[in-house]
């Protein structure tokens, strides 16, 4: 039995019927018709199900190995990465002028989702690589683009983002790595980075590190940071692999999950680097890339929950325990039912499914907005997309990674004690999904970004555009009396936003995580209402898929969306009082001051 089957019907529904990708003209004038989308999805599913998914459990079990300064990936990973490259998948959404297939980003999102469902760890290699390529395309001069871009875009080499240091995690202003100018215009990079995903491996010959560092004359803080391209092997003329740059892997982390993605400590010992973008302008350059990778993290949450849902669903159909409720329920050995017929199990599965499909809708919509912001001919449309993305990015990142973890835990619950046993996949999904909440900017930081910065952006126009989406959806779907919970969540979001905009920074920071959750519920509720409309428009076709979609929509709106009441209540209570948090400085076990 397959461990993962791509949800092709739902993906095609979203791309073709709901987001109407075939009616849109994308970057470079592409038009992806429904037939093309269908065949790309089917080919992608075949590749991912047959060649990536079978590696997930062994990748987790075997993990990456570190020996003599070199990292090896688990068995099968090198071959699968070679196949990914040979089949041209990394080029799917690359612009035609760079040798790509120029397909819409939303279709790329579907492919990335399949990969992350099949193996989150495997998906991190091409995902980060595309992030680095996009940065070089945006900020590299002609020479840097010529040297690095084609190989990164095709995954002939991979990329890493090297920001974190032992003393600089969420607070990158503390980065100490030095970049000393050399006479030939390059820089000598000196310092230690930790937690670098894909920092070393055996999938490709070369690795291109994007390193955050400061020049000797740089001002303190994040305004003194610059970005440098530091290849593992320096390029040389022709196709020959160049001279080894002194970037040394000093170890890999032993982690809770994602064992097949090496998390490396790297030492740069006067490694040669090349400035990317303006000196001291790193944070501005990184901003656009981090937005995309954060949407990618949200997608990982959704992708891992899809895989966990599939495992839980097939288990619930097979496992027989208990009897139907009611006075005529049989006794003894006979009359047991599959656990899927128990209302609580059914409800759990429906909740996971409603989060997965709602999350998928949010991520694919974000992809459409990214294309619109980058390429639309009308300045007004570009601006509106940018504003919506400003709010949606931290929401997608944190709400969907939290939901992804919770869904994996719910799926584990469906398997009962068997869900705790290694080999049933769900315990791996729980461990893998946990990472999304911690990296790419911990979720707490996303809440702060939203509540302290994003909702004030553009004199509040970004927030206004986001709230207007929900209001417009309610107006358009006004025949649906069961949308009451969505109207209620919109009211709560308005009231809490007003309160937050007037509150003191300390109070805002205290409720920021709950504010993000509240807007997450609102965004997903709006996405579900919109999908419900699309499903209803196709209901006449009498398809079971559309009827099912409407049922899941109603379930989310009526059973899940009221979960927004709790964060809203905490926000309103939190804004009114100043908390004495019961963890004031005290004494450690050794007696020193904490
Ligand atoms: C498996 C893995 C892969 C990674 N891959 C990469 C990579 O490829 N490249 C890279 O550069 N980094 C990578 N990271 C690092 C990751 O991005 C950081 O771990 C993350 O940014 C958080 O930093 P930290 O761990 O130092 O936590 P800290 O910054 O110490 O934060 C600890 C806690 O305090 C909270 N906190 C911190 N500051 C504030 C504040 N001002 N206000 C409120 N709360 C705050 C945080 O939300 C968090 O909950 C990876 C990490 C892991 C675990």
C-alpha cells in the first residue's frame, strides 16, 4: 500500500475551479490550461509517490551521518535528488528567460506540497535552493547570475541560508561573522554558523551558501549586516569543479525529527565570499525571500497533516473496536465496527481534513498573490496583493505550522496506542511537523511581526485590505445563513484589532500570539466560505466531490471556527490588565540569581 497518495482531485479543484488559474495570464504571458495542469499534477504525483514517499521512513530511521567533516544523506536520497533534477521539476515555475517552464506559482505550490507530504526532510533541499536562486536573480550582478543561477535553478547544486549563530537566533542584530574586504573585490568570511539546513551533504558536488555577515566598519545591529555568496567550491572556467573554499562542517545536530535533513554547524575560515546586494543592506534583501520561505513553512504544516490524515483515515477504516451506539447494540465478539463509525473519531478526522484543505487553499492563494504582486500589469492590483501578503505571510507561517502539528497529534490519537509506536508513520509526522513552529522565525516572532508592525503598515491599509476580504466574502455569500460564525469572527477580529492598535507595546506583545491565531481563523474561515461558493456553483454536476467539499466547509465554519472565541477572549482580557507573570526572577537550583 502507498504511504502517500497525492490529493489530486482537491488540488485540481483549487487550481482550476476555485482559483481559476487557466483564466489567468501569468509571468512571461503563460496560460496554463486545465489539461496542462491536470497532466502536470498526475506526473508529479507519480514521481513523488513512487520515488520520494518510500524514502520517508528509512530517511527518518537512518538519518544523515557525519564522518571526517563530510555529511552523507540516508540511502536513496542521492538517487532521488538526481531523478528530481533529471525530470526537470525544479524548473517548473522558473521564468522562461532563465530556462524554466514558467508555470504559475500555485502549481509549483502543489508540487512542493506533494514533496513535503512525501518527505518533509527531502523537500527542504530544493525549497532552500530555490530561495537562494531567487535572491541571486533579484540582487546578483550579471557575473554572479552567470556563475550561480543556472546550476541552482536546475538543482545541479543546492543552496543554504546561513543566518543563525550561537548568540544570534531570533535576534539577527547579534550576528558576529566577519566579512573582510580582499584586494580583488571579494571578501574573506570568518565565523561560525549553527543550525544550517543542508549545510553539507552528498546530493550534489557543490553547495552555495548565502551568509549573513558584517564588514569591519559596519554599524552595530541589523543595519550593519550584508549578504555574501560563499560556495563550497569556487567556480572556475568550464565545467570543472573549482578549488575548495575553507567552509568546514564541524558537526550535525541530533534532532527530534526531520532526520534526513542535515542541520549543520559550519565554520568559515577566511572563505572567499562575494557581496550580494548593497553593503549593509542584507535585511532589506532577505525580507522578500523570508516571506516566500515562511509561506513554504506553512505549506509544510499543511503537507505533513495531509500525510498524517491519510494514515489515520485508512487505519480508522480497518480497525474494529466497539459497537454502534443505541439500545440494539450487539454484545460479545460479533457486531464490532470500524472505528471510523464512532462519532468522536469521525469528528477528529473531519477536523484534520478541514484544516488541511483550508490550509491548502490559503497557501495556493498566497502563491497567486505572489505572482500578482510580482507581475500584474495594474499597479493597483500589485499593491493590493502586497498588502494582503503582508498580513497573510506571518498568519500562514504560524497558524498553519501550529495547525499542522496539532493535526498530526490528532491523527496519532486516531491510532490510539498504536500511534505511539514507531513504524506507524504518525509518530514521525508529529516529530517532523514540530519543526515548522520553531524555525524560519519562531511562531512567537511571527505574532510580534503581525501585531506590532504589519497591522500598522501603510497607515493600516494592509489590515483593512485583509479584513475587507472577509467582509466581501460574507456579502457575496449572504444567502448562507450558516456563515454566522464567520461574521462573528470578523467582528471579533475588528474589535481586537482596534484594541491592539490603541494598546501599550507590552500589552500588545502579550496577546500577539493569540491575535495571530484569531486572524488565522478568520483567514481560513474566509477561504472556506469562498471554496463553499465554488463548490455550490458546481453542485449541479452532481459530483460527490463537490457535495463533500460543501459538507467539510459547513463542518469548519460551524464546528472549528468557534475555536476563535478563546483567543479573542484572551486578547480582550489581556489588553485590559497588566499581567504579573508568575515566573519572575528567582533562584536557580544552584542558588544563583536567574
Ligand atoms: C532543524 C532546524 C533547521 C534550521 N535551519 C536553519 C537554516 O537553514 N538557516 C538558519 O540560518 N537558521 C536555521 N535554523 C535556526 C532557526 O531559524 C532558529 O532556531 C530560530 O530562528 C529561533 O532562534 P533560536 O533557536 O536561537 O531561539 P531564540 O531566538 O533564543 O528564541 C527562543 C524563544 O524565545 C522567543 N523570543 C525570542 N526573542 C523574542 C522577542 N524579542 N520577543 C518575544 N519572544 C522572543 C522565541 O519566539 C522562542 O520561542 C534552524 C533551526 C532548526 C531547529
